[in-house]
C-alpha cells in the first residue's frame, strides 16, 4: 500500500528529527515515571542509558540533552566528553547542587531546572510539618496505636499555631507562599532575606534585617533558602541557642543548611524532611537516623514534588523553547 508506506516513512522521519534526550531508564525505582513517557515522546526521542552504552558511536551524535530525574544519571566529565552535540542538562527539580555547573558550563552546555514547579507544594509541606510539630501529631499517633496505651494523659499538651509568631528565613517564591498560608492562620510573620520585599504588606510580614532578631522572637522558624557557600550550615549551635526553648525549626531547604548536631541543642522540637540530608538528597544518611531516636522529632521523605501534576510539569519545564538553539 503506497499510502501506508508513505505515512510510515513520514512518522519515522518525524521521530528521527526530534531532539535526542538521554535518560537513565524508564520505570523501576530510578527511571522516569512510565506514565509520563508518552508526554515526553511527543517532544523528544528518548534514549536510555542502556541503549546509549550498547551503541555509543551512533547514539552519542543524536543526544542533545540529558534529562536528570531524581539526580540520575550522574553527570561527569567522561559523559560530557562522549556527547559532542550536547546542548542542555535538564534537571527535573529545583536544586542543582548535585550537578557541577561550572564543569558543565565549560563544555558550552546549559543547565536548566524547574524553579516554580514545586513552590506551592513545598510551602504546603512546610505548613504540614509546622502543624504536626505544634500538635505533636506523630507522637500522638504512636501513643494511639501502641498496645501499651491504657489512657491518654490530660497534661499531654501541644501548642497553637493560630496567633503564634512565624519566622521565615529566605523570602523567595517558596518563603512568600509559606507567608500567604501563615496569614490564614493569623500568625505574626517575620522574615529575614537579603533584600526587603515590596510584597510584605500583602501578607502582613515584618522585615528583620538581622537573622538573630528573628530567631529570638519566633515560635516557629521555617528555613527555606537556596544552598550556597553563604547558606551552608547557616543554622548551628549558636543560632539554635538564640531561639526560644519551646521553638520549632522546620527545614524545607537542603539538609546542609543546618549542622547535624542540632537535635541535641536548645530547641525542643525540630522537624525536617529526611531526604534533604547529607550526602545527597536521594540518600538516607546518619542524620535522619539520629533524628528519629528523639520522640519529639518527625520528618518525611522529600515528598514536596511527589504529585501527579508536579511530576508532569517537571518533565517539560526544564526545556524552555530555546533549549536547543
């Protein structure tokens, strides 16, 4: 059938013209989500690492981008040298501290990420951890399901979030969304940022030029800053000592923002997403194990981006229209 042959040839040509994108795998524990592959294939010719390694000579010429999903595949000098037509490292997520951006740039390759995709959901997680800490939700659940529980102590008390003082360290897009949510809880909002934000009045936030002032006044402190040499280990023993004995520290930034001995410090309750720990966001190191031995500490995996809609956005958002120009 000439028509069928022509249609098939056009389809093959169209697929060949799509930019080649290297991914680790499809599905499984480390691959791109299987139910998102159809969307990606509308725009790209997906090449798995297995396919690439099996035929490097041919595949290396086709690949114009590497799609980094959950910090994989690893981007090293050897891989970059083997991809002569590479233009973009597209990172599915906000943080790029697992990428050597300087080295990648030296190859003339761009690095993109998804800065806006997770802002709302990360703010949601911050509020969830705040509420869980205030009302001792995790501890209460353990008591409720324990076979040893005979009665509930009348002096087992939490604290109220409504009307409390919230300190936000890092008033970027996520920090501002935390403030919007906190306003609904009628909280007094303080924030420390490199620059004062014009939008502070819309959420009733008050600027603290010095972080120490914020730490001393806050009932809850949300840490939401980008990881940089300046913010690495931003919170340590001295900073924790400035906080109220009953204060709560909620870390929704990278684990490297805080020193690992913070659980034994002056702060009574510390909440942190466990996945955001050393040595990388995808490895469960000794820090969370140390944390969970404390009955007043709870955390979660890095679930801020684990929704269907966010995962879909993170597939294409790292690819702006001019990515392959």
